[in-house]
């Protein structure tokens, strides 16, 4: 590194490091030794940016002043040299300082007062921003602080829409729902209603005034059809309260088509917020929108340094002084209030949860003040949407809190009424977790993969469930909800891959979250071997087959199988016909008549078969390793099963050995390194007859002699890893082994390595 790099000021070192470090690239090495860059070769002690952009700052100041009123320009022009000198090359400081001087000149300050104001303006940006904050009137400090917090950094990757900021700022100090609704309507009275009255006269919008507060739920439409004068006033208010440190701007994003406006209008018609004739009257206005009109307007800090400043630990104290320790609400609290007023239940729930997470306090007072009729209306609006997000009916604050994982709300509700969970008649366990979702998307390799989102939401939902059960919720309702959750896990046709792949939507009962909730209830005392009678193959359509009885282990995927086993479930628990989980897994390879005779001719068996190949094979391996058996499956079904997949792996044979009698001179095993021969129909060789066993084990290759008989065990790998690894390439295998079985001196196989024995029938 060139020694002259040390002469660069700290705030510019990152920008110029590449110039002096010739080891970085060949291009830099060429630049460093080029004849044109004499200032790097020597004769120049260092590079100071402010020594080279003074003329640019001067031009900026003169052009800014030129845009002002003729009475203001003579007062500001003499200050330009001093502005350039004090700026020290920092353009953002020039921008803010000049803005303040222009405002003061318009207010009637003379040249001497303006010069004094310039001299008292700190040149350090942090000190300057602090001075701007101190100039905000004391009675406006709280409102200003709310604004800064609403736009602090980014919310889920982007700045807040200006409409959300304006709406939330209107209701931030409301203690209850009624106050917030009144404040919201007051804001809209000069912004939207008058505008709609005017539109009614000009364009026959036919929107009754009493419906206008429902129309404003859609910020996209309000921003485009509302009174522009009212909107500009709100934007000016943002700049005024923040001392110019915040501004509303249209970001450089791709233009939205006018189809978006039409979509939003149609949504409002669907929700019943506006009559169809109103939407028809609005649509011709879309032709007058420019591409710029289509863009959202965000509120953001006017510079990155402002964003850094408002995130400083001492910012709250600087803004509020001694009141800071008593001000506990966050931006999520205010957004939750406005979303509840707007009737956006899903968004409100997420904001309430984030409010609890960031403040450590609940919104119990505000949530309890929402009228019951409003809860009903919010749920009906969500139900009317094409992208319905809430699957469980919400008609009370208690259910709203449970669904959204508002643990702190429930604790406060318990302090108010210690018997709230004992006396409630509401269903509080059988609710789908909000915010925890899975969806299918295509990976770069072109394969479908499951994407899981919102794990922190799931944990809060589980904490909420544990709190409810632990504080006295009715045991009978808990049991009924647990069984219903097992129904949902079992009904894979409606809940699993088929629906997702076809429609590409989020599931309201994502399988991983549903299974996690079932496991929690098992830990809280529910039976992991609970038998369910009847089969509901379509949760939505309500199709039943009351003859089927099964247990969770029969329909569990690999992960859930392990969790059930850990909870004490029986791996060989019988269904209503005596079939084990392994019988279910192998059922699809039986004939239709055979399945019917064994009681397996129903959709759950088919859906277990439909489950992902890797998970199904992993479950087979897990069951066998841990002592799983098949009670009802005929030998020919296993033959059919193994022969189907063995032919796809010509050098990987199935694990089948011949058990020899005492008089048989041949005490040897089948050579596992060669394919098993098949007959003309593609089935396994007919030598598998009589006293033949199929041995599939996880022990090392062992040959054991018992009463003059020899049985060979083959190695599938610890925990079935060889099987699972093979599925990385989406191939099918029964075993992944080679070579001959070897003799072992071990008198018996250890319990943890026991094999699955299966007497072939016929």
C-alpha cells in the first residue's frame, strides 16, 4: 500500500483505497504507474475533496437562489461565499443550510440576521441534525418523534408508503378504537369526502358519504382519487414537523400498469366498499394517469446520514427529553391502530405482534375497545377477498390475540380476569398460526422446493397455545382440537403438495406448523397414539368414510414420525384392521382387491404413497431400524415393491436372502453384488419360495446360525443414510450395498441394530 494513503482523511479513505493499493487489480497497477496520474507518483501530499468541488457548490447555491422570489434573492446572494467556505465540500450540509436560510428570508429576516443564522449553523452533520431537532417546537416533539420512528430505516425491505405514514400519524395518540376512528375520519373529511362529492357532481361516482370511510382502506385508490390538495398538505406537514429531514418521494421503480388501478377498484366492489357503478365511473379517469402517477410515494430520510442519525441510541432522549422513559410505543403500535381502523385484520395482527416484540407491552386497552361488529366486518372482508389469508373465524379480541400469537395480551387479559380461559366458550386451540407459511417455488435447477417463512411467528403461536392450556382451558376442547389437528395432518390431499402445485398459493395450515402444534400438545399430555375413527378425505368438501380408523403414525411423514416416536408413540400401532404403519407404506403395491380385503382401500393410504419419495423411503428405513414390522402385507407385495425399483439400479440388488434348512448343504447367502434374477413377468426369481425370509437390517453384514439355519442381514447404513443419500439424485433403491455377506462371531445382534423380519406368505 502506498504510504501516501495515510494522508487521506478518514471519511474518504474507503473511496480512495483502490487507487493506492496496486495489488488489487492489473487495472489499478496500470493506473498507478501511468504517466497521466502525476499526483499519485509524487509532488502531491494528499487529496482533499473540498479543495476541488467549491465551484460546484457555488453553482448549486446560485441556481437554488435563482429559483426564489425576487425579494429573497438579494438577501441570499451575498451569503454564497461564506456558505462555500463553511461547507468544506459536504453537499448535504449545503442543502440543509440553504433550505433554512431560504425559509428564514421568506419569513422576513434581514441580511444581518441571515448571516448570524449561518454563523451559528454547525458544520458537523451530527451537530447540525441535533440543532434541527432542538428547533422543533416542544409541543410538536412527540408528533415529530412518531414521524421519525415510522420511517426509521426500512420496514420489510422498503420505506413506508406515504399513505401509511399519514394514516398512522393521524391516530398515534388515540387511546382506544373510537378515538382512532374519529381521528381517521377527521383526516379524511377534507381529503377524501369533499373530493368524492366534487367527483360525484362531475363524474357521477355515486359513492355515499357513509361508505367513504370503507373506501379509504385501499390506500392505492385514495392516493389517486383523493383530493390532491389535502394530500400535498399532509406531505408538507411531514417536512415541517421533521425540520426538512424527511421527505416524500417517488422511488425509481418499474412502472405499474393501469391494470393495477382497475384491479384495486374491482377489489373494492368485491368487498362491498363501493358500488359497481362507482367503479365504472372511476375507470375512465385512468386514461389521464401518467406513468409517474402510477408509482407509490414513499416517506424516507432525505439522506443516508439522516437515517443513521435517527437510529442513534440517544435520539429518543434528544427528541423527548425527560418524557422519553414514559414513551413506550413503537411504529408497529401505530400501524396496528390504523390497520384496525381500516379493517385490515391480517396486517393489524402482524403489527400487534411486532409491537409486543419491540416494546415488551401489549395493546390490551386498544384491542379490547374494538366493537364486536367491527371484528365481524373485518373477517367478512377477508373472506370476500380472492387471496383470503385468515382461515379461522375471528369475532372477538381473545381469538384475535390467540391467532396472532399475542402472548403479552393474553397475560394482561388473565390479570384482568383470572378465569378467562376457564369460562370462555370460544375455540382457542384449533386456530391456524398467522404469518407461518410454506409455499412452493421453482429452484434454479428447475425443481420444486418448499420455502418456509415466519418461524418466529410459529414460536410465539406455540407459546400462546402452551399458555392457554396451562392456565385452565377446557380439557375436553383441548382434546377435540388435538384430534382435529391430527385430521388436518392426515388429510394430505387437501393440505399437501397437490393443491400448492396447482394453485401456487400460501397454505393457511402449513404442515410443519401443524405438526409442531400437535407435538406441543403431546408434551402437554395428549396421547401420541390416539386413534381416529372415520376418514375425512376432503376437509373443505366434508367427504367422510366412517369405516377407517388410524393413528398419527400411519400418516406421518419422516420428520413427524421421529417426533411421534420421541413422544412415545408405538411404531407398530394398529389401525382399525390391524395394519401397521409399514403395512400402509407398502399398501399401494398390493392389488385393489388385496387392499380392500386388508382395509387399505382408502385415500389416506394413497396420500401416504403420494408423499415425497425421499421422505417415504426415509420413513421405511426409520421404522425398520427401530423395530417396525408389517403384519398384513403378503410376500408377493414386497416382491412387487422391490422388483419395481431394483430394475432401475442394475448393480444394486434388493435385500433378499434364502433361509436354509438343517439338511441343506448350502449355508451361503445371495451375492448382493449382482442383480436378482427375475422371471418373464419381471418379478423376482421363483427361488424365493417355501421357508423364505426377507431380512432388511441396519447391522453390519452379519450371518447368524440358529438351529442349523442361516439368515443373512445386509447393511443399509446407519439411520438409513445410504438410502437417503441415494435420493439426492432422485433415484429409487431398496438397498445400497455390495459384496458378499460375511460371517460374524457375535452370538446375537445388538438391540439397537435389530433387523426387520418378515415371514413371506406363499
